[in-house]
């Protein structure tokens, strides 16, 4: 209730001010000039690029379920055979989030989740693809996700915070509706169901504490007895896990024996762990076990690129599958045969679905998403760079990895846009971005996407370098990047902007606080402007998890520190134009974070463009909203990164 009153008061205060205000559909714009038709026309081909993501195989050789967008939002489609016609199955104004196919071939259905206007209160729906009927199973007001089907397909597990809106409990459902939901784990905290055992008697579950700490358990579905796996007293981060089909062990991903996440095998009888990926000095990410149990597929994150491996579960022999450089994710084995469906995304090609024959290692393309009629050979792949930052490791300068995208069709020196990822414990990876390609090919802007300290993918120590009182060390990494840019003859250090979303929005704001004299402009997308108000007002189910990352604002010393480093406290130091973007229903970074920083910077006499989407949350799920936002973004960059700076240089 407190959050709602704060947000409403701030919105009313902002709307009562003397600002130039306009509206496009559900988007409210402040101090934003009229969008020229030429910008919409130039963006149109890029905004009509599509992608397809693998959901799962349908039983009985009926094809593959995919998620793609043909209208406003990403919906579920089926594809019966490679390059076959896509048949849309769900039709909603809101995007589909999770989707899980029932493994019982006699129950032709799948379960999916979606929220409303970006509020992230995901509800569970059942779809019968024999007759197209859709049924709401959950209560319509709490948060439900992480759906896992049993092996037989007679029940599914999921988590929900419906008990108190803060803790995630685990339930069983059978598709008959909310009245049949059965609570099987109520322990308090952030619990996630992972996978049923081969006999469906047990369920792997995980307790998530933070990005550097999580613990797996085995939950007896009948007795509800919880058994720890390994030593839960040690601080370890566990990723995904899968049962061995002989029911004798579990395959896990964890940093138990290394700074990186390794593939491990846990013997249920002895309690011993075996390291299966010692020869790969990178994080192991996604894993899957074939229906026969003889093959395990997994990906490693090697300097940001995913590599796919197949392991013989008997001999432990690894074979790397040669696929194009990019991201490989959302993969699953075909129930009836030795095929693996994967999603492949490269910097020059949006996501599409492929299948891999396990014997021949040949892959077959199932979807070919439209690319707006453009020549993809003109798209740019990034170069991995490393630049020295302010501190050292074992006497040598610490280096920060970053992906550098350089325009092909323009002459240097190039204006630069620094793009900061969110998280903070996620990783910038080389993947397809039509916005990046627009900057490069239509505007001549070089893009640098850094993995500053706190990012995943480079070991536990690197990921924890920005925790709590070390938060602003990450901002110093941006200062070091500005130093690197100044040393590059092909880059124009007088024309540098910064952009970021969520935690990346904080990074953009903090960089504008510290380096306004070296930056032309900043773009803050649903970013944190004050850590104290953010932690007080973010969704209750997220508060404790976020406190482990940023610090507990309820402690007086920590509160003073967090308030002292927050962009809102230091907004008087921002003296360059800003563009702030926000969704009204954002439960993670509430609208109040945007409203307060907009007002504070405007008090400096600095121009702030503000875009508020009334039917969005944390990120924009609707194409029409994204279209408008991106048009304003390009206009902002033209105005404050390109045109005015070119004029100054010519004076």
C-alpha cells in the first residue's frame, strides 16, 4: 500500500508541473518534440525483424512449439516440420512468458503463464491443442511461475507467493483448477521447483539466496521431507540440475570446486561429487538429458559465446558440436528419438529454431524469421576487447571485457554509445540487436557493451567485486572505458553517450553524475535512482534477494552509504540532457524511481525527456510501445549525440 501512495503522489506532482506534454496511445511524453516521419520510416524495417524461440517438442511427432511475434506481442505457435507454416495458438494483448508441454501423449495440452500490463503477476493457463480451449487455473492476483511437469504428465509443480506476497511456496497442480492445488513446501524464502525424479516420487528444488548463493534439495512429494544435496553450510551457487534416468544420481551446475560453474554429478548413494567439465575453464549454463539417458547436452559460456557439448553419460566423453558463433539456449530432446531442438542467435541473425541429429551432428533449420527485407551481410558482429581499469590483480592491471561494434558504412571518427546491461549479475553477450544494427548502419554510431565488475561469466570473484560498499567501483570501470575511448583514433571522445536499463539505468545515471563533463547525454530505462527508496518499494518477493546484492537499507550505516551514492542525491551534478523511460506498472523498479530523478534533474535547468508507458512494466512487451520509444530514442541521439555536436565541431 505504501508503494502505491508514493507512486501516485509523485505522478500527480509531475503532471501538475509546467512541462510540454503529449500522448501517443498509452504513452505519455514530456518535453519530447514531435517525432519526424523520416525516423519512423527509417526504423520500420528494423522494427519488423522477427525471431523464434524453441519452447518444446509436441508429443506424437506433431512438431515443435515456438514463441514468436506476428502482431503486438510474443505468442505461442506450432510448427509441424522444418520450414513449415507457423500456426498461432494463443492470442493475447500481453506476451506469453513461460510455456511447458505436457509429456503425456494422451493429454494434448500445455501450460503457459502471462501477466497483465507488465505487472509480473503471472497467472497459469492451460491450453488444450486438441480443441483450442484455454482455462485459467490460478487465482488471478498472485504471482505464479517456474512450472515443471511430472514425467507421467499427470501433475505439475510450480511456485507462488500467494500466501503472503513475499515468500515463494511450492505447489502441485493437476490441471483441474486452483481448488486442486496442493501445497508441498512452505519454508519461507525464494524457492524454485527444478525437476521431478524419474519415478515422480521426488522433486528437485532450489533455494535461491543471491546470485552467488543458492542450494539444491530433494523434496519427497508425498511426505514433504526435504533432504539437502551436498553441504548447504558452504556458500555455493548452484545453477540448473537434472536427474540421471537410472535414478542413481543428479547432474548439477555449481561453483562448488571452482570460481566458475562446473558440470557435476552427485551420487545419491555415496553423497560424492564428480567433476565432469574440468577441461572447460568457463561457466556451464544449460543442461538436458536425452530420453534414453545416454546423452547429456550442455552449453558452456566461453567469453560470452555459447558452445554446445554432448556427453556420453556412460563413458563421460565430451564432443563439441560445431554451430555458428552466438547464443544457444532453450534446447530440449525429442521424446521419440535422438534429436535435439535448440534456439540459435548470432550477432547478425535473430533467434531461430534448429534441430540437431545426435548421430550425424548435422543440424536442420526449422524457422527462418523475417529480417525486414534487409541484407544481413551488412549487419555487424562485435570485436571482443579488454581495457585496463583502475585497480590490479596480482600486480597486473585488471582488465574489463567489452564488445565493440564498429560501423561499416560511415567514416571515422565515430560517435560512441556505451550500453550497460542490467542485473547487475548478468552478462553482456554478443547477440542480435536490431537497435545496435540501426545505430551502426543508419547513424554511424559505434557501440561498446562492457561487462563491468559484477557481471557473470568471469568467475565468482569478479561477480562479487561490486557488492555492497564496493558499488561505485563499477562506475569507475565506466570512467576507465572513457579513458580507453579517448585513446582510440577511430572514436570521437567528444561525442559519447551512455544508456542502460534496470541496474544498467543506475549505471547510466551514476555515470552522468561522475562524468557529465565527458558524456554528451544519457538514457535511463526503468533504472534505479535511489537505492534506499528502490529497496523500500520494490516487490516484497524481491526485497531480501536485492538486499543481498546492494546492502540492507534498514541498517543505518548502510542506508547512509546507499543514499550517499545514489544518483538522486547527486542529481545536481548531472548537467547534460537525459532521456528517462518507465513503465507505470513496473513491480521491480517502481515508477517513483523515474519520477523523482526526472524532477531532480529538471531543477538543474537541464532538459529531460520523459516517456511513461501506462500499460507496461519492467521493459516493454508490446510492439507499438517499443516502436514509439525507439523513435524517441533515435530522435534524442540525433539531437544530443550527433547533430548538435557536429555543429560544435564545425564552428
